C-alpha cells in the first residue's frame, strides 16, 4: 500500500532566463541566445519609437503625435538590423552603377556643370599627396611675415 502522507513539493516557478539555462548546456550558446534577445528587444523598441514619430493616431485614441527627431532612433534601428545581416542601402540610379555611391564619371560631370553655372572656385584634392593649387597669386598678410 502506498504511503498517502508523502508531502509533494510545489514546483518552483522558473523565469525565462532559468528555463534558457536549463535548455542550453553550453555557456557560449546561452550568452548568444541572451544577446539575440537583447538585440530583438532593442529592435522592437526602436521600431515602436519610429512608428510613434511618423504615425498620426485618430483623436479617439487620445495619443498625441510625438514631436521628436527620429535620426538617432533610426540609426539605432539600422544598426541593430545590420547585426542581423539586413542591409538598408538603396541600389539604383542615385548610387551609381555598382550601388556603392556616386561614380567618378558622375562626380566629374557634376563638378563641370557646377563650374559652368555658378561662379566659384573648385578645390580638387587628390590622394596620396595633397596639393592645393590656386590660379591666383598669394596675398601678402601678417601670417606670411
């Protein structure tokens, strides 16, 4: 006959971190899982803040539009996306043929067009040696003496 006087121990309530520790044996894998959860939390937070910065809610909800500069939050958002391997760069006509910026030919055409339409001076810096050359003779000043 079984003893009915046995006291059953109540199960301990385990938090998410404790369950994670029990399910993953390797410490490095535990740290990677925690780091991924932190990045996801930051991604959700920054996405929510960006949404609040751009969305107008109906007056019935009584949530005022947030007047903030979303530049920092957007950089955090894209930075966290980059840690997951998502690139947010645009590829197209504005970034040149290779998608990596303005091509040398496009830049030279822009410089030529700017020099034809607006008075001014164009300074061209060439690497590795930097030379600044002016068409005008130097002006004597107190610094030259």
